[in-house]
C-alpha cells in the first residue's frame, strides 16, 4: 500500500486552517500546516510534500513568495492558492508565477476535494493524451506538463496575450494551436511565423506585407502574417530573434492594433490575438539591451513554461507510441504491408537515459531514423545506440569542456552539413547556428572543409 500524499496548508486564520486540516486528514492525506509564510518556506526546505495549499495574504512572507519557494524545488512542487472573493486578479498573478490553480474563499469542501484529488491522483488514471477538437494532441501526464495544460485551458477563453517559454522542441507550437482551438477565435485563422527562420531583411515584409512596387520584384500586393491572421491567432515563434527595429513595430501593432504594409501609407486595423514563443530568457535579454523592455511587458501578460523532455522521462513510453503511430501514417507503412515497429524495454530504457537537448523534436528524429532502418518487428537498444550515441557522447564531453566549437563541428558532420538539422539537433535557432558558424569559422563543414 502506497503512503498517503503529503499536503502543506499555509493559512494565517486558525479556524480555517484547522478546518482544512480536518477535511484533508479525513480524506486520508498526511497534513502539515503553517500560519505564516516564513515558517512555511522553512518547512518546504526541510520536509518533502506532494502539494501545497496557501493563502495569498500572509504574515512574514506573502503567498506569492510561498509559490516562488515551491517553484524553486526540484522537481517543482504543485501549489494551489486561496483568495478572497473579489481578489481573483491576485490569484491570476500567482498562476502566472507558477501556481497550478486557485480556490475562492469561503472554500467549498467538495470543490477542495475535487481539486486536490485531480492534482494528486496517479498519472496513469489521468490519461496522457490532451486533444482539443481541431488541434494536434499533446502527449504526457507529468505534473509540470499537466500544470502547463491547466494554465492553457484557463487562459484560452480570454483575449490575453500568451508567452510560451521553454527549450527548443518542447512543443510550443502545439500549445499555441491548442490555445487557438479552445478560444472563441477557433473559427478564425491560426497563423504561425518562425522569426528565426526568416532572413532579417525579409522579416518586416513577412509580418506586415507589402504594396505593389514597394521594392524590386514586388509585382503585386502581398498580405503579411498580421493581416492574414485577422480575426484569429498569430504565433510569433522565437520572437527573441527579432531585431530591435522590428520589435518596435510589433509593439505598435499590439498597442494600437494597426500597421502599414511595406511601401504603403494606408493604416490597416487588425484584430489578432498574439501568442509569442521563445527558448530565450527574455528578461535577461532585456537586461542585456537585446530586447525591448516595453515589448517584453506587453508579451509577458500570461507566461506558460513548458518542461524539457529530460524532466518528464516517465512520459517517454506514451510519447514514443504516439510518434511511432505518426511515422507509420506519414510513411504509409500499412499500405506497404510493413508493421509498425515497437520499442522493446531495453530501447525505452536507453531513451530515458538521454538528455535530449532537442527535446521531443530530437526524439522524433531518432525514432524516424530507427523506423527507416528497422528490419524486424521490434527496435532494441542495439538498434538505437548508433543513432544517438555518437553525437550524444560528443555533446556531453564538449559541454563539460565548454568547447562549443567542437560541439558545433560534430553536429555539422553528423548532419552532413545540413544546417537546419544541425540546429534542431543542438536545440538552437537557425539564426543562432549561423552566427556560431561564422564566429567559429566553420562555414563549409563538412562538405568543403574537414573542420
């Protein structure tokens, strides 16, 4: 029999604290409590918990500080905040900082039970497939992924700008598509632009379009992504790659809902919900002068952080099953009479050991190579090892030696000089890869130079 889940209650009002203790203890949970924020933070540092339930207005340290302490734990501790009626905006701020959900006071016991059980019940009973109608599925049941999905469902019906953060390959576009599918704009267009994949000279044209004759070769008027997304959702992926000049123009669209096409004088109005995504720390970019502070504050209305794959290795079996089914459909294996290969336990164990710097995108690439090369019904550790070990070992060794040039050189060689694949493999944007190639004098590797 598994031990009871451990819950920390942080509430300064003694009567409510004792009522919550009795209610949750009666449900079979192991309950500890604190009447102020500082002692709660001390408890979090010295004792393990499975869930924290905290008021926002506390003596000693605020509920937001308790939320921050829960987020600093590894792994982060799920935390639910309690807030008085009429101060829901404080709860929304707490969710922006990482709280999983909130309860309004006076707390309804049935609602409390439902919320606590939904957070603490075993992942296997929760299911691992989140599939909004009209959007690709998101696979996984890790608590951090569930927390991100919960925030997604909370903000989807609103008009708020959403900032998706996380490493390359963690599924930011999937989240953006799910957000659109769950929003009132679902009947409108969903438009995505990867800012890192467009040459800097063409970014403004891609965003705002141009009029006929705006430049050599502009033989007709062309709509930009903001115009195409009118009435729907626009995803600006890798927004941290935009130049400061283009950032200023994006800020204007957010503030005024208006822009001009390149070469045109007419001001166009647009109704777009903006979703931004980045693998950079935009706050640090602001401090470094590489990102506009005013734009950052406009984007950081409702941030959602996506966990890296290495932190949710228990999702690998379901994720691999889903990716293999996708590969079978894409390559039409059934029509060719080829069974979908399955991963044996040794292969899954090997995959779970990897760091996955490219996250789900990198995992999908490895599985696709394995499926193409498979000559038997199952894929073993021995089949996978040549596909992930050579570069994987080099990545680890080069990282430890802080030898980024060697890491990049090996990636280019492993990818046959294909820069897009090398960028994906390293978890970098294409623009970052190009900058590093120039910096380390690796242009032409390996096709025309040996590096």
